[in-house]
C-alpha cells in the first residue's frame, strides 16, 4: 500500500465517539481521526513490515498514521537519527507509549536512548525514556540483569518529577523491572525504599505504589 491509500483506509474507520473518548483520556486529538488501536493492528497485519511506508506515514502528521508507522516499521532499519526525529514529535502519552512499545524498544539503540531521553526537559521525551525502560523489561527476554540494575539509579534520580506523564512512567519502569525476576525485584524494592525517603510527595507516591505491587509478589 502507498501512504495515501493507507490514509484513505484510516479515514474510513474514523469514529467520532472514539475521538471523544481519546479526549477524555487526555490524548491530543488535534490531528487524530478516532481510529481504535485494534483496527490499527489489523491494518498493520495486512501491510506487514514496510520501513519506507512507515517513514511516509510519519510525515503525514496524522496521529493514527504515526502509531501505525510504529507497528509496521522494521526495527533493524531504524537509525538513531530517525528515533531522535520521531521522539521530538511526541505530543501525547499514547503516541509516546505506542512508538516506544511497538518499535523503539526493539531497536539496537533502545538502552542508550533511555539514558538520553530521561535527561530531557521536555515532558513526552522524558516520559519516553522511562517507557522504554518498562517496555524493554517486558519484551527483551534475554537482556542481562545489569541492564536493568543500571536503570534503577536513573529512576531514583528522577522520582521527584511532578509532571503527571513523567511520574507515571517512572513508576511503570520501576514496577516492570521489579517484576522481571526475583533478583531484580529485590533491587527494585531497595530502590523504592530509598525513593520513599525523598522529600517529595511525587517520589513517595511512586515508591508506595511500586512497593504495594512488588511486595505482594515477594
């Protein structure tokens, strides 16, 4: 399929009710059509991997076309320049999470990007760093524990960020690392205990929420 053909297909599946639902969940719908994620996944299965088409879809600036691009792109062909270009376009938590979980975490640049993105002052780029940690913990079954142990000081450092989309991603990353295996759960609990001592209501919330889940698993 060509990009213009994909857009025609997406517009056919546009749903005003879904669009309103997106708004209620705090999603920027200024360039959205209201196409549901299951419909995008079905379309992605029909298209299969297509790096060139993914790049073209991203350039359309349409919300769902960009999510679809992350579903069909080939992680092996994604460059660090592409990642840096795309992450600058993140304007909504769902776009950030979909792109990180569908594509970025499967590239060879994933681990390095977590450290770069978490230092950003921009909310959705910083969120992307922690979402990458969480998604990498879930999806990469063979990564060594050291990768995730190295993430924990970063989580601890930024646990005081009060911005909603950042703090939830920090919490998510901590919980997913702790759920990966018993050894990492001990490390994550130790990190959460230290975070709880920080003089920050946000940090205390992150720690308390993570400890509630991780201690239940111990």
